[in-house]
């Protein structure tokens, strides 16, 4: 099998009205490149005629670009579809596009030009977003939260248009809605990242899959990734900190209870502060025990599978 330089991964779900034009544009762009390329479509259990439409478009026009269509058994969600696309692609570089035509395939050469400057990944920035006002607000708020939580210095986490070296996608944990913060996962792996402003086109056909439930899921994923990235190999630190803090507050509450009893004549059985002190003490012990159990699980996980707690970028011998 000949080596592929670039794979374009396109997950889709019920996008029958957009796939034909998308494929035509992608083939036109990729045929104009001086490198070998492929398109990997992932049908995420579409219930409309998307499968027939993409097959029809491929038969009509493919040229020298090789095409794969991976069909999932049912609708697993975009994160699973992205993971399937990565797994079934062969390119040294992997480009991602949404199937709704809002990402412009003609930006791909610009991504590659930026990659040639020595970057491991180049992310798109939708400077002028063609969304509703409410969605622009949610997108801006999410970016600010991510910038703050992860010290992430780039503008647009939610932009699907990007190009990444395959080595930085290897073994990435893609669960839940993590495709939405995939740039953060790549950034946390230590990739050298570039950014370009991309064209964002308004959706003219099909229905958006964006909804309030995805906002909630993304927030949960942000908390999960933050915990794993900061404390994945040392969970006792975070649980222990909460435990010691709780016990310290409990001790202060006990001191206050003693002061009220000795100097103010407040009986313990009538003092709610005493109950708060007992509660905080037990809560602190619970946090400490949870930290110890989590530490045992983490050490068992790494040691039983021989996994290192680090990743090496390269080794040079002289």
C-alpha cells in the first residue's frame, strides 16, 4: 500500500443535501495538491439518504483521490465518528471537516502551508462566525472558560477545521463529546501549534445538531479533562486537599463550639455549629479515603499495564 500524505476525515449524520457539493469541492482541492491524499467519510448511522448520496457523489467524481466510507452500526455521536475516521485513515497528516459545508475545503492548502513552517498542528479560527447570536454567545463563553481553565492561548476551540500530525492523535482518549475540545487535548500533549483565520460559511441546507444538551456535556468534559490532565497520575493530591481543608474547617468549628460553651454558656446539644464540625470532620475523612483508593487504582493501572507516566517526543544520540 502506497503511503498517504494527507487524510481528510469527514464525519456526517443526516447531511444528504450537503454531501454531493462537499465531495465535489474536496476532490477539486485535493487534486490541486502536490501530495497524495484520501478522503475518509464516516457515516454516523444516518437515517436519511446520506449514504446513497455520498456513494453517488463518489461514483460521479473522485479522480486521483482515494476515498473510504466507514459506516457505523448506529448513531454513536460525533466523537466516536471522529475516532473511527482517525483509526481508518492512513495519512501522515489528518485534516478534519464538518459535513455541513460551513467549513471551506479550499482552506486546506492554507493549513498545509502553515504546517510547512514546522508546526505539529494548525487550528482554524472562525473570526466571523455565521451562527445565530445565541450560539455565538455560547461559543464565545465556552472559549473564554477553556482559555481560563487550561491556559489555552488560541481563539476558537470549537472550529472543526484543522490539520494535525498523526503522531499527536495516537492514543488520544476520545469519549463523550471530547471531539469539541480536541485542540485542547492536542495542546496538552505538547504539540507546537499554529493558527489561521478560516472562512466560515452559513448553513444553507440540513439541520444543525447543536443543542443545549451539548453545552452541558461539553462542560462536564472540560471538568473531566482538567482533572485528568492535572491530577491523572496523582489523584490523592486533589482529594487530600479537599479532605485536609474540610478537617481544618471542622477543627475551627469545634474551637468555636468550645468558646461558645465556656464563655457564652451555649450548650453543645443546642449548638448547630457542633453538628457542622462533626459533619466536616467526617467529610474530610471520606475525602482522604477516596484519595487513597484513587491513588491505588492509578498505580495499579500504570504498573499492571507497564504504562509510563510520561510521553517522549524524541531521543537524539550523538
